[in-house]
């Protein structure tokens, strides 16, 4: 099976501008492609995972990736999939975040002469003269077509700022610039980016009279219909200081039964014949598939040793072992009120729930245990002596957190 056909079999491709040409280029190792990463935080998330593994697959077949850091576009903010305007970051914040991205990407992509490139669109976007930009590319964009774009529809109801309206032009200009200066002939992105990506291919065609291609990746969702990379109201980060290897492992170990094979196809590098055999597994063997998924992805991000440790800790905890290395939250003096800290506060602080109201509901419904005992009192509070040996709080069957004194 050639690479493009494998990408299709893994369910990775949502739509393309010219499938025949894209297939030929990818299978021949002639694609110079870019994927953009707006650096709105100091770590990549599980939501970036599919893009990173796709770049790794394509590079291994001889294609050349460009990881485009959005130092310039981050200053505008992509409205795609948003119901509100993104937080405005300083140039210093963006530069710091970009460097963090680079260090994490190097675990997946090989950078260097003749290999992958990492570029920052701040290097050209921030130097553009607005009037010159309008004269150069403005006539290539139809406002009517832009207003019909999917990426703007949600925002039009609540109000789309002119700042954000420019995002499509900025992203299109990126492709135009990369095509002219780096030989970039293909753009990849999530299927929510389709309108922006078409803008870039059309700009290249109209300005240069040449063809460029775009391909969107199928965005993975979990069984609750949320975008990949969110759990208990918090992002699942690739930085181990923000999401521990154990927590990362547990996130993938806890995917819905209906999603596990989809995740294995899209995100792991297991052979397709092995995956298709796993697709026949039923009942208890579905949990075995989840364990394989969690181990493979944790190994990619954090290394084999951390993946083994996370697997052992998970199995020990589910078996009732006391030596499991569960994620830990430190409780400080500021958390105590009149010498105690209540259970709801702990659950929110530990990221087990997004709010006190949800914590209250979990306790009232009998879904919370503390040190192995069910706790149904929403007013339950603990002293420093109670926390001296640590409190193991469990919500449902899959969410654990140990609380200790700082």
C-alpha cells in the first residue's frame, strides 16, 4: 500500500483540491507541504497530535514538511470554530510560545538542511505595509465569498471583528509567500480550515498562474463530541509539566469504546493489517486496545520508560494497588479557610471537574470516593492533619487525583 492510500485507509483525509495530483506528489515524495500552528499557549496539546503524526508519516516517505509557527497570525486570531474573540498576546508571549513549540516538535519531525523547516510568519507578515498588501492581493478576494465561508459563520451571529476578518487573507498570504520563496506546493490543515486554505490556493493561481494544492485532515472527536485534547474542562498538553505522562496515558486509556479504533488508525504507527485484526476485538479486548493506544501515544510523546511507568501505575490503581504513581496536586496555605479545605475546592483545584457546581453534582450522585470510601457530603472538609498522609480522591471509574500538603 502506497502512502496516500494508507492515509485514506487510516481515515486521515477529509477533502482535497485535486486528489489525483496530490496522490501522485505524496507517493513520489515530491510534496513540500506546510501546516500552521498558532502559538496561543506555551505547549502543544493532544489536539495538535494528528498534525504532528501526519508530518512524521510524510517525511518518512521523502516529502518535506514546513512547520509554520504563527507568530504573525497569532496577533490576529483565527475565528474558525470560535464563538468569541481570542485573547490578544504580546510579541514576547508569542516568541516564548514559539520556542516551546519547536522543542516539542523535534520529538516528531527531523529538522535540518534538506529536511524539515521551521518558519515563523512573523518574519514576513509583520513587515507588510497595509496599503501595499491591499494592492497586491486585495483584488483576489471576494467579500461575498468570504462572508459565506464556514470559518466565519459562527462569529457572524455574535459579531465578527474586522481584525479577525483579515485572518483568511493573512493565512492565504502565508501560502503565497511559502510557494514563491520556499517551493511549498501543498497546504494541510484541519477540515475547519478549508475556506482559509482555498483562499491560499486561489491567490497563488490568480497572482502566479500556477497550481498549488490543499488537503484537509479529518478532525478527531471523542465520544462526547468534543474536540480532541480536552478532558475535565482542561487541555491535555504535551508538556509533562502541564499534563503528566500518567495523565496523558489515562486520557487515551479512557477514550470511548466507539472511538478507540479510529484513534489507533489515525494516530499510531502500528501496521494496518495488525490494526484491522484489532478491529475485530470485542468486549474485554476493547480495553486491551485502549491500553495499546495509550501506551503507543505516550511512548511517542514522553518516551518508552515514561509510557511503561504510566501503564504500571494505571494497572496498579485499577487493581486497587497502593503504590500507583497517581497525579498529585499540592494544597497550599492559601487553599485553607478557617483551618480546613473542602472537598469541592480540592476537586476543582485538581482539575477533576471544571466547576464547584459540577463537583457538587458528582458528590451528590454518589460518584466520588475519598481514600476508598464513598463521600456524599458536599460540605465535607479536611484539616492539614487529614492531608498529612495524602487524600486519594476518585471521581467515577476513571478520574483520580492525590492531594498532599505543599
